[in-house]
C-alpha cells in the first residue's frame, strides 16, 4: 500500500508543527480545540456516506469526486489527530500498539474459528462491544 | 517522541487486519460503518474535554485517569482510521502529505511573520478557514 | 404520537434551566461546551447503530435494551440542544420553521412527483445535497 | 422566548414528514442514516466554535454571519432529531421529561446549595459525570 518515498508519521507530525508555527496558529492548537476539530472532521468524513446504501458506500472510490473527498477528509482527520497528540505529548503509534495488546487479551480468538477454519460460522457474539 | 521499537503505521494497519480476520469481524468493517465508528470515537475523545476549562484541558495529562482515557481514545481513533483506510484502499500518510502541500499553497506564510520575527503580532486572519 | 399531558419545548427548556441552576452547573454551560456536549451525545446515539445492518437498525426498537438506549440518547441530544439554545438566545422551533421555508424554495417538489403520483420513479437527484 | 405563532414540535415533525414524502426522500430516512446525519450536523454546529476563545464563543450571536450559521445548524440538528424520532417512533418531549425525572433522583441538589444560597461555593463534584 506504500511507495518508496512513504513519509513517516513522525515526519508528518513535525511538518504540521512547522506549518502551524509559520502561520502563528499555535495559540489555537489547544488540546480542547484540537479534540473538537478532530470530531468535526470525522463528521465530514461520515457526511460522504450518510445517504449512501451499503452498496454505494462500498463503491465510494469509483466515483472520482467522492474519492477526492475521502482522501481530503482522511488527511484532515489524521492531521488533527497528530496535532492533538503533539499538544498532549502522546505517541499515537505506541498508544495503538498498547491498545491492540490489551484487546488481544480482552477479545480472545474464538475456538471455533481456530478449529473450524472455513467451516466456522457466525461472528463473535461480543460484537456489540467490539473495540476495533 | 518515539522509541527504538516504534511500530510503523503499515505494521499496525496489518495487525488490525489480522485481528479482525481472526475474530471474523470483517463483515462489519464496511466503509460506512467504519466512518461512523471513527466519528463515535472522536466524540469519546472530545467527551474528556467537554466540561474542562482551557486551563484544565491544557493540564489533562497530569490527571492519571484522564491521561489513560486520552491514550485509549487516541488509539481507538487511529485504529478506526487505519481500518477505514484499509476498507477504501487509501494510504493515510500519502493523503496527508498531499494535503499539506496543497495547504502550503492555499495558506501562504504571511509576510509580516517572515519579516517581523518575534515582533510579529496577531494571527492569520484566515483562521476561520484554518485547515490544519 | 403525543399524549394529553405532553410537555412543551418551552416548559422543558425552563425545567433544564432550573435543574442546572440548582446544581450550580451554569458556569459549565457555555455555548462552546454545550455545542461539544451536543456533538458527543449525537455520537452516542450513532454508536447504537454503528455495527447494525440496515435491517437490524430498522428493528432497533424491538430490542428492549437498545430501545432504552435510544430513548436515553434522544433525551440527551434534545437536552443539550435546548440548553445550547438558552445559552445563545435562539428559539429552536422558530429556527426550524424558517429553515423549512427556505428549503421549500431551494428544493422544489419535482414535477414528475406532482404529475406521476405512484408511477413516479427515482428520487430527487439533488439528494447528495439533501438538507432535511 | 416565543412569539404568538410559535409552531409546536409535533407540527414541525409532521411538516418534515410531508417535505420528505413530496421529494421521495423517505427511502434515505432510515434510523441509521438519520442518526449519522444528526451527528454530522451537530459537528457543523461545533465547527462554528472550534477555534473561538471562550469570550468569542460567548459573543457568537453579535457576529451576524456566525449568528446566521448558528440558527441554521440548530435547525438542522432539530430537523434530523425529529426525523429520527419519526423513524423509530419515539416522542422526544416525553423522552426528555422522563430523563429529567431520572436525573433529579440521580443528581440530588447539594445541601449546601439549598442552605447557603448566594454564599454557596463550588459546584457539584459529580460534574465529570454531569448529565444535562
């Protein structure tokens, strides 16, 4: 999924720091404001899908205008997430790695999935409480 | 901000793919559902801050219980963002790099910031339309 | 849909004012905090539906536990909307009436719907921009 | 806060039903889609406030352009809340009245507030768990 010149999360995070500093936007980048902005942008991503049928939603990237909006809103969500992490001093990759480890204990792989392979039926009944 | 064993975004993305596959949660991971889940988790991050004063919000990480919740919700937001990107085939790092480049053209650094250095006053008047 | 003792919006709004005043919560009820809280609660309503198929979602009220959560989250969203309106001095019913009037001009009823009655096909092609 | 010709919630709800029916938008108005749309609109209301200082946010209605947006987004949130309630058969006013009654038991008025009147200090320490 990635090309040779793939930027790292840390490089992008620092680029956003410089971008905001050059424009003197740092006073606005409080944890509370950035958490609000992240939520607003996640809403804009959802907006693309709100009236689509499941079938239309699954084919969203075959519509060039919608595909562009998806790229744009993914970028905005990630930007505000990284800026929020800068503001509170959290490493998002470490936070996610730790969470996956907790969830591997909390949601063990069901035995029928291990045993049954392709014959397995159904999904984890805990899906209401599905974490990831 | 990162340690020596820092996981990459791509490694975490693949780990989430395996996590969901082992639990047979893939049928739930449609683009529309994941966009909704991302928005819900961004709301849970915002919930931590909703009644805090700006001062309390800036000190959020000095409260151990709130700091834990922040780590947890950052992880959830990033998890759903990566799973959404898997579902639609978007590279989030490339999307963000492209967006930063567009925004560097759209929001040029104000000349008074370049000239004035520490004496510069005020902020970009375009902040209502602030992208990142 | 309403019983004989139906409370009015204005009576509920005032009851919420007294509820917050008695508990000295007014300092928290700034427009910005209440807009955040409204968004958080709307996310909690959406959370009920995030993993449901369209069929499960349509039958949400036949599950007593989900039905209770729906009532609860509808109440929370309306509570914060009314408290937000108190904080900014907006009458929500007048605002909606005015918006419906604007939208009746902006989205005229398509002629084929008027003419064709049951034979009409399709939906308004402006649905991407659907307001209400 | 209300004029003589104040519309009722029930009248507005029915007007929205007719508006959608005339435009054949009913197939889109599933509970899941409407919960998503409600969340998106609540995000648009929050967007108005995301970069404002508390002082700017408190004065939001003195800026005509922002005041217009506030009216518009309040209307959209209420519209989708009423359409959601139509789709699931919930009376929002009854739901809120029932919730206020539950919260009056859950969050009793602190005795120092009752006794101390204007001399009372501090706020309810349960505010992290503040419901309304």
